[in-house]
């Protein structure tokens, strides 16, 4: 285990202003362990008094080597690792991986599975935004909101546990559909949840929306406009808070999103306050989507019938020879999609989450690259924090909504 | 799908010597390494592909030479289309011109490709490691770099692994 | 600190002292904020209202390691983070305990590769391992109660 290697100023000289080298400004290390950095993010702040002149983010403290590890496992086994990348949005990560595999292998997905995928993805979006609201408020010292949002998140986690047995890392979405059908209690519980949540969202918005301290700490802080967002490749709520109505669910509809009626909330100012409002509106739109999807839930199978990729049900194995052979081949060697490369993109709560999947015709993925929104969105940190106080830096990190598992992979 | 990409690629095919492929409704242009910055600039200014969404690399060792393929994805928001560009590079001292002047967010993408594959981007303002520690040796995502796993400790080999495992004493 | 040198082994007085000190230590053990990855979300859920951790004395997490006595390593520790972890552990004053929460902290979890330290016990000495990926909040609470029982049984001669 190496000791902490100190990075000296001359190595970073190309990133700092000349005043740092002469000692006029101070270099402050907002280290990997800090109460307000949403994970292990290290920021090197160059300060002139209390004003930030430059900010150098240092990531890599949660690098897990998932992409290399997935190359040595078969497609189904590799999916288990995808849950753990953006850990506030596990179903979204599974979904984008399965979409890439299905695009490559040209697998069909039955309609009931499409609708259930939409319901689960939107529930995960609501859960992720609830975590975000709770922890951002905690950073800005509004501590009790955290307990309220965690209480609502528990209801969503109960639903996931009902379907798959696991609260968070479910691996419920599989290539070809879902792992298994949802139980009967799921529908009852979902109805109760949908009845309760809109009132609570209004409560949370009132909690913070008119508080003068919150408004002072968020209005006019960390402003970015639409042109700069597109230059930097920013997507998600930050782009929508800058005024651009761009959402992958509307632009490249996947999993049947074009059948549902929902709005894309946009606000003009592009500061921290508008990002808060965009995310609260998105929760409301997600509730609307879940309600529509729930009313249109068709009956039918939840996984594809293509036995080259989907293992047969256990009841068939005793009676059919082909089922036995398919079962054996899929579980020992794994399925082999044709050779080629695809790019599948979805809208995660943070922005555009995409997978670039390349296969060489074998049972293991040859190259999986996750284009994650947190990695790209974190690049604008130096840009957003210039000229603000140190206390604002905390609010700005919160508003970008970084999840370091996403950024470091 | 219809040939929405034909007007763009027909113009560039002769000038920049690109090669077009379509697979599963996705268009891939294979570009020679010396023309990549010009192609990207043309796509950005003339054809409105103003967002760089992805920059990554693939290692084809030992099956193919040239060994590395660098992959770019560009997006046009008004027309809702994505273009994929591929550049192939040799394995000894792979080097490419940087896209940072055209798209500022290529900075971190290129740092990551340098860190994990060893492909140098000349002109990038900040060529340091990003996800691995500063003093790490090697480029992990290359195919000749080992996965680095440790042997799993079952009950039959419990004692021999116990001797080798480095526990922290205090 | 010098009490065991002065009191030594005086029978009833020292056993009662052990019980009192054990009681005091367990009932207000403050963890240092060290949530790294997914297990951090379950740790936060364990501290929130549904599975309340403050009924066990862990009312708040201290951000500074100098003011805490428990480190719950929640999440995977990468090679870049390991020296930082050791640095923070060294900054905590005695007596201190470590709970390795989750599979990644206990043994490397599902990530058996170059980037993850295979078990946090290669970096710091661990008292309690909590299994699960991520462990349920009840699992973490069971781990904390087991730690409390372990602390209550610590003898006088083991201090300092």
C-alpha cells in the first residue's frame, strides 16, 4: 500500500493561475472524505481570501475496473456488475445494458415487459431525485428534509423488494424482458404509493421553495447558459435548467416512451435554483408516466421466447429435448450475439446514460463502455465555481448531482 | 432507415477518404488519423453536430493490426441523429491530435483514454492520469494487461492463502 | 488512562469499572462519515427515520475523524483511496473500532480485479464484518449490536 503521494505545485502549474506559484493565493484541498461531496470527490480549490479562482476536480477514488471485469464474464453474469455503477439508479443501468444487448442480438421484448420496464425506470428516477433532494438540502443545512425523503424512498424500495427480493441492486431487467413477473401485491402497493406521493412532493417544494435562506444560497449561483452546455456536452437536468428542452425519452424514444404523454420541464436561468425546480417537476412528470403506464398494463409474457438468448422455463425442461439443450448451452457457455458494435442511450436522472457495446461473436462482451453523465457533467466544475465563495461550492456540487460510482466506474 | 446520412458523407468521402458502414441503423464513418480534426470541425460547423457525447477506444490485440480503434460519437440535436467515427491506430506509440479546441469536453475523455489505453493526444492541455493513481504503471484496459484478480479462498485452500494474505496489524 | 496502572487487579472494583466504561462507550459511539459507494445509501437509510440508528446512540456522524470513535467502511475501497483510508484511521483517537460493511469492504465483493483492495482488512484492522451486497439496514444494526457486545466484554488490561 503506497503512502499518500504529495502532488507538488509545479506539476499542476498548467492548471493554476500564476498567483498560486508566487504564494499569493491559497491552495485548499477539499479532500476525498468530506461531509458534502456526495461520495469521494477531491477538489483542489485555489482561493483568494474566500473567493474561488480555480477549482481542479480529482476523481478516481472509486474506480472499480468494471469495464475490464465485464470483458471476462459472460453477458448475463456481467450484468450483475452494472447495477453498482450509478448506485442510485440501478434499474436504469441494467436497462441500458439490456437495450444494447437486445439491439445487437435483435431480440424482441414483449409489450408487458416494456411497460413494466417503464414503470420501474420511472420509480427509480423518483427514488434518485428523492435522494438528491434529501442530500442537497442536508448540504445546505436543511437537515430534516433528508428524513422525509428517505421515508418515501423506503416505499419504493419495498416495491423493488417485492419484485426481485433485493432492495437496491436488483438485476431485475434482463436481456429479452424481465427476470420474472411482478407479484400480485405490487399493483396494490403501487396504487397506494401513487395516491400519496404527489401531496408529499408539494410539501417538499414548499419546504424549501420560499425559504429566503435557500433562495439566497441558490439564486444566481453556478450559472451556465445553453450555448456553453452544448459545447461541454452536458445533458440532463442541467441542460433543461438552462432552457434547452432536450430529453432522450422524447428524442430517441425507447421501451415505448412515445406512447405516454409527459412534458419536459425547462427553466431559463441555468442556476442552482432552477436545477432544483427542474428536478421537482421531473418527479411530478414521472408520477404521471407511471400512472399512464399502470393503466395500460397489458397481460402476457414478460420475457422473450427466443431460446437462443433466454433460458426456457423449468417446466419445459422435463418434456422437451431442445429446451434441455438450450438451457445447458445458455448456462454453461452463455449466448453469443453477432459481431458488431452498437450504441444505446437512455435518460438517467443525471443525464444521458449510454452504453457502447462491441462484440466479437463470442460469449463474453469484447468491449463495454459506459458513457456516464456524471463523468461529463463534472467537467464544468471549474467553470461554474469561478468567482463564488467556498460555501457556494458545496451547493454547486449538489446541484450537478454527481454520483461518483457513475463518474469513476 | 432512409439515407439521411448520404448528403453529409458524399461530400466528405472524396476530400477526407472516409469509409461508411451501416449496422443496426447506426452509421459509422472510418476516418484516417490525420483527417480526424478536420472531419469533426466540418461536422460541427457545417452539419450542426454540436455535441460530443462519447470518446473511447477499443483494443484488438492480438487479433488485428492496427491495434487500437478510437471511437467518437457526435450528436445533432436539431435533427436527432448520431454519427459514429472510428480511427485506427498502430500499437507502437499511438498518438492522435486532440479535439479539445473543437469540443472542450474532450479533455477528460482523452485523459481517460490515455490513462486506460496509453494513447497519447498531442495538444491536450492536461495529459495526466485521471482514474488510476498518479504513480500507477501500465494501462489497465489493454488486452495484455492482466485482470489482477486474487485467488478465491475456499475451505480446501484456506490455509495456504491465509499465509499469503496481507492483514493490517495495527 | 493510568487507572489500570494504579488500580491494577482489585477484583470487584475493576469489574464494575469495566462495566461502566463499556456501557458508556457503547451508548454513544459516533461514527466518522465514511460512505464510499452503494453501501453508503443503505447506511443513510439505516440512519433515517425507518430504521433509526440514533436509538443506539449514533445520533450523528462526525465529519472529522478526530471527534469520532467508530469507522464504518461502507463501500468498495479502490487502490487510490486506500492510503487515504489509512490516514483517516490513524487520525482517529483510541479507542477506535472498525466495521467493514458490505461484501466489498469485507473481501473485495464481486470486484476481483486490479482496482479494488480485496478486503479492507489489508489496510486497517477490522472488528466486525457485515455481509450483504448491500446489507439490509437490519443487517447493519445487527453488526452494530454485535460490536456493542464485543466492546462491553473488553477487559481492563486491554486498555491503553
